[in-house]
C-alpha cells in the first residue's frame, strides 16, 4: 500500500497528510478519511487513527467510572497513548506504512 507519490487530493504531501491524521486523535482521522478520496495510504492512516484512538477514548471513559484502580489504569493508558501517538505521527511523516496489529488490519480492509 504505497501510493505516496505526488500530492493528495487535498493538495498536501502524503507524509504530511498522514501525520495530520493523528494530530487530534480520532477527530483528524475522521476529517481526513472523509476528505481524502484518492490516496489510500493517507486513508489508511486516517482509519487507523479512528480505530486506535477511538478505542482508547472509549476504554478511558469506562475506566474513569471505576474508582481508584480504574483511575490509575486510565492514567497509565493515557501515558502509553501519548507514546503511541508520537510513534504513529513520526512513522507516518517518514512515509512508513506502520500498522498496529489489530487496528491496522481493520483499517486496511476499510481502505481497499
């Protein structure tokens, strides 16, 4: 899945568009998935962002309803999410097709 030559249908370089898919977690993922019609690599990053950070958001909300242990786990999840967020942005900017195992498989199926 390497359609990263040229510009995207939105006029951005594909590596920049891929990075931007992750900037505001699932929100920018949705924006880029809706707006980008041609570049499958950008659409992959957008869908992966929606799935990964959407799941993290849902799990965090649920954990915050569980006193003490849920709050601690939610905090740890937040820290790990920030690390993952940075990794995904860097990999996308480098033009790498970096795939989170479960989310990347789903994202690839959605983009075909």
